[in-house]
C-alpha cells in the first residue's frame, strides 16, 4: 500500500513540457506552448530596433549637447539645460518602443520599472562621460584673432593630454615604473596646439592661447619675430608682429609651457602672466560649433621654423 502511494506521487511529479507532435501518446503537462520560429523572432526584433533606434540617437545627441553647454566654468547656459531633459525623454521613448510595447501585457510592472531605471542610468553614464571628456568654451576678447573670434564657441578635448601613473603597478613582482612613472596616454602638449587653461594669476578665469614653447625651449623675441632655440618661427596664422617690452628671453621650465595669443599686439600671455604649468591646462581646442559660419576643426597648427621653409 505504501509502495502504491509513493508510485502515485512520482507519477504526479511535474514533467518537462511534452511536444504532442512527437509524443502524441503523452498528455502535455504543463500545457504545451510551441516556440516561435527563430526567423520570425529575428524579424520582429529587427523591426523593434528599427523603430527605437532614432529615439536613442536623438536622446544621446541631445544629452551630449546639454552636457557640453552646461559645463562652462563660471557660468551655466540655462538655455541648454533643456536638451538633457529632452534626451532623457527620448531614450525613455526608445526603451518603450523596444521593450515595453511589444510585450506589455506579458510583463509585470516590476520589469517595466527595471527598464526605466536602466535607461536613466544609461543617460546618466552618457552625461558623466561627456562631462569628463569634453567641455564647451566661449572665446572672450580678440587675443586669438584671426584664428578665433570674440564670442565664438568651441569644444575642448579634456582627454587630449590625459596622464597615467604606472606607479600604481609597483606592487607587481619584477615591475618597476621608474623615477618618471607618469606618462601621457595620447601625447603631450606640442607647439602650435591651441589650449584652454586656468590663468596662473586668476584661477577662476580660463584663457585660450597657442603653445609656442615646450619644456627645455629657449624662447626669444626680437625683430618682431619669435625665435625658438635660436631659430625664427614661421607663423602665417598670427596678426601683427611679436614684440615685448623688456626681458625678451625665457627658458621654459620643466612641466611648463610658453603660450602666446595669435593677435600678438592685443594679447595677455606668457610675456606678461608667465609660463603655464601643465596642471593648469584644461584641454586642447578640438571643434568650433558656433557661430554656424565658423563650424569646423579648431585652428591647431604645427609650428614650423623659417629655415625649414627655405629648404622646401
């Protein structure tokens, strides 16, 4: 009798789903639900992505614009805060089109909330990535004419001179980072780069100038021209001649840079404010986006020597 009871329990134990097409003699339990064809599911998935992708693209672009516009030092462009909200809403719409609409009846509310939270987190990550990799900058004044105009907006690449300290791996056996363990990931500042930096005299003020001298260079100004290590520079991008009042010779210190404005007669630069520590450099000018007539790459020029031009 006990054996019969145990056998009855075993027979009632849930079994894997039964496909009646191949096992017609067995009763389906639990009820059999035929799986959709892979081809049909792929088509449905592709259609959902085709519908939702524009919303994601618009959302990411709007968040990027808003993040760039609200990161200016000392000022916040409130008019650009709207794109961040618009971008977030657009990405939410994309998730709804991609994940919620096709199966809203089958999903529980908790799953829907999870999708919304994931979208918000993705939008936050995009926002932070833009904040820490790029920054907008408004040119104020005429010190960079004719390369950059007053009230021109540019995007600054804050990762252009990013550094990495290999000293964090000193704990690894047989590894020695050396005395100079800090290295540039993408390259160090070079002559001709247009950079945005914190003024050594006013830390709350950002300036934009062109790098002329790098560490170790001897910079001299005479006869209306800049000389680097005794060689005159060829600078077709400047306005006016380069002059200084007194002490027109400098040796660029280690970890510092000598910068000048392109409008040499109307620029407050290293001739008056001194050399710029690398730690003060915010980033390299990358792209001009306003006004529309000036859209294009930033005016970074390789600095050449006059002797090289004569050889060419």
